[in-house]
């Protein structure tokens, strides 16, 4: 009863109305602010800053992995349960380049030499996942357009094949991933800064956040402002009419599928450097977060996917710190809570 | 008469497992407006969709500008210069009016002059340019659907019941737009239930019944022959005035 009374506490009408409007119109921002505020009052501000950055970093990486899947589902109505295999594939491809390159330039710790290793590693992960995505769409997905049950069966099968191929190429064991020197260590906030002076922020996490934001910005730009983006949004709504205007929707599908797979690979490679150890099944483990994120965000929505990923990242870190035993349930709990509030997810795009 | 721009001979088409068209014969003369009439369920919409490659053709032939386009994929048919305005208009409601038009201008940036001409034909398009198309009224959506079809020069327009549910004033605007297109020598195949509207615009006419064409001729002929109208369409001349 007491909680109930608090909610009913009289407040100026205008403020309540504005608050309600914010909650309904910007549910993603509302939830983000709410979560960050609650956490802020439950811990020391310096810890909060560190956890928030880490949560954002995790969110950024999960966003990279999830964005492709939400588009594939939103545009093509394809449930690709092999998406996780592309995450693993990217991780192994990236790790291979890193190992070779860092061995070659052993001992070099200059930023340039390190970047020279990281950029090709990420590029290779992107390329390998993209090319395999191209083959996968042609061979596995194409025959099962329009049939969810077959998609589930066929993509689970495809996923097993991809993971076995990883075992064949890289062996069955977990592989340690060297993180280049320039990306290890932390960035110290100057002591003179108020409240958070002296806090150590891991460099790699900051870079992950920046990369995630950059990809989000680029995707948003493509979707909002280019012809391809218009076609993607139109295709989510009515594929037949896109074809009636002279565009080959299958080609658009293929492009989106390849881009989505490539981004999953990029996310996987980022995750590999973050965890510094990889297994063929890492993708499957991450798929739980990925699926939560795309459902939470609203299927087919890039913006929803981004905010969903950030929320999942943050709740993981906050709860993991406050009550480690609850960390595992927090993610799923968040999804259930959001779906009870908004059954279509935070930013619904399509009706399922 | 010169060669028709579009001709269907003995076209049979299925939707899923149903046989809908049982041998349609239809000619659309070049540079004219042809009206396709017929009772509800006669197969008019299915005929247009079949021309666009949206049904399964099981027999017969569709020729466009002398070329056999039967069974070709929809995008390829569209790129030959055929625009299609379906019965439900097919507006992308989540896209803005502008984005709908950008998408329809397949070969690149929109032509400034043509756009101004469209704005003159349909002033609401200019007014709501950057609004989501889903917010437009029914009549405005119809305007957008036709605007999309003519944003680039086309050889042939297929338009399915553009006057459905529209107020008389807007129907007049649409008629003006079709008059202008006729003057530009665009070939048009128009499905229309409103006989006054179609009589005013149509040069040739075809009447369908039960999946086939049962009458084809000049509109003037049909318009003057009440008995024929009664027989083909079940309507007297006065009934829809
Ligand atoms: N998707 C479908 N599945 C099965 N039957 C269909 C389908 N679409 C149309 N039909 C059938 O095909 C026949 C022709 O339909 P069509 O829509 O072409 O008629 P129409 O002449 O356009 O009628 P209206 O004037 O009512 O628009 C009808 O008997 C209809 O029931
Ligand atoms: Mg119809």
C-alpha cells in the first residue's frame, strides 16, 4: 500500500502530465534515465561512473551483434538462429589476425603499431562474417523465406555446421586472444576533477563505446537519409510495393543480411578482445542477450536495438555489482518487465 | 489503329490454388485511356496484378510494346515503364510523402519541373511534403499514389479504382489529372466502377465477367447504348448520375 501512496502523492498537474508524456513518447530514454538514477543512489559515485562506462561498453558490443538480427527479422521476417555462429566466426577471424600480427611486431607498443594490428583484425572479422553471410543467405536462408518453422530448423542446423567448421579450422579448445598493449590499461581521470577525480577508466571500454556510437550513428544515417534506408523502411512495411516500383527486394535482403552478419562478426571480434578468451560457443551464449535486446527494443528497430543493448549492458553491470547472484536473472527480468509495460517492445516498428 | 502498347491473349492466372482468370483477351491502345469495367469479383484487379507479374500465370501471353513479358519478375516489368496504383494504394505510411516520392523516382533525383507539375495537380502533396504519408486522408493518399506513378515519365499506367470512397470534388481533381496525362500521350488502363467518371475519360473500354473479357470496344459506343450497359454492367444510364 505504501508504494501505492507514493505514486499518488499530489503533484502539480502540468509536471505530471509532462512526465507521463515523456514516459509514453520516449520510453527508451525514460527507462535509461530511471535505471541510471536508481543505480546512482545505490552506490558510490565513483563506482557508478566506472560501472556505467563498462555497461555502455558492453551495450555497444551487444548492439553491434544484435543490430543485424533485428533488421533481418524486421525486413525479411527471417528468424536466423545461426546469428550467434557469425559472432563466434568474427571472434576467431579477428583473433587470428591479432595473433599473427602481434607476433610479427612483438614488443612494439607504439600506438601506431597496435592500431595497425587492431584495424585489420576488425576488418578481417567483418569480411569473413560478411562473406560467410553471403553464402549462408544463398544456400540456407533463401529456400525457407516465409516459413518460420523451417527457418528455425534450418538455421539451427546451419549454426551447428558453422560451429563445427570453427572447430575444424581453429581446433576444439578455447583460444586466448592477445589484446594490443595500446588498448590495455586505463585512462586516469585527472585528480582535479570534481567527484570522479582519480577514477581509472579502462581504455578498451571507452573505445568500444566510441565504436558502438559510431556504428549506431552511421546506421541511423543510412536508414534515415539514404535511398537504401528508404527502401529498407519501405520493405519492412510492404515488400510487394517495393517490387512494384522496380526494386529487387531479394537483393535488398541479401545486402541487409550480409551487412548484419558482418556486424555480428565485428561485435564478436570486439568481444574477443574484451574477454581475451574465445570459444566456438561464445556466440550461442551471447545470443541470449542478443535476443533479449531485439525483443526489448522492438523487433526491426535499430534505435530500439541500441537502447535495448545499452539497458542490458547497464543492468548487467549494476546488478552484478549490487547483488552478483541476481546478475543472471536481471537481463531476462528486464525484458519481462518491459514487455508487461509495452508488449511490442520499446520502439515498435512492425506488428508481429 | 497502330499496335497496342499492351495486349493480353488468353491469359489464365491463379492466386494460390484458385483459378481466377480463365483466358483474358485485352488490348490497350497506345496513347489512349482504356477503362476496364465489370462487377465486383469479375477479376479486374487480378488482371492488373497479373500484368505486373504478381500472380501465377498458367497460360496465355502478356505482351508489352511487342515484347513477351509473361512470367517476368515484377521489378523487371516495372522498369520497362509500367507504373501500378493498386486498389489499396500501397502507400508506405511510415515514410514521409517526400520519401514515398523519392522511392518512386527509380532512376535518380526527382525532376524539378515534373515535381512542380505534380504540386499544381495535387497541392496537398506540397503542403504535407515532410509529413508521414500514413497521416494523409484517403483522398490525399490517392493523390500520392498517382503522384508516385507519374513522378517519372512512364509508358503505361495501371490504376485500380482511384475514385473509391472519394468526395465528388476530389474525383473532379483526379479526372483533371487524368485528362492532363492523356494530353501527354501516356497510355492508361483504368479500372473504374464509377461509370460517369470512366465515360468522361475513357476512349476504349473492356468489360469483364467471371475471369474473362466479355466486351471490348469504343467507350462512345457503350456510353450511347443503354441496353448494352444494362446487359453488361447491370446498370441503367441514370442509376449512377
Ligand atoms: N488472394 C486471393 N485469394 C483467393 N481468391 C482471390 C484472391 N484475390 C481475389 N480472389 C478472387 O478472385 C476473384 C477476382 O477478384 P478481383 O479482386 O480481381 O475482382 P475485381 O474485379 O477487382 O472486384 P472488385 O470490383 O470488387 O474490386 C474474386 O472472386 C475473388 O474472390
Ligand atoms: Mg478490384
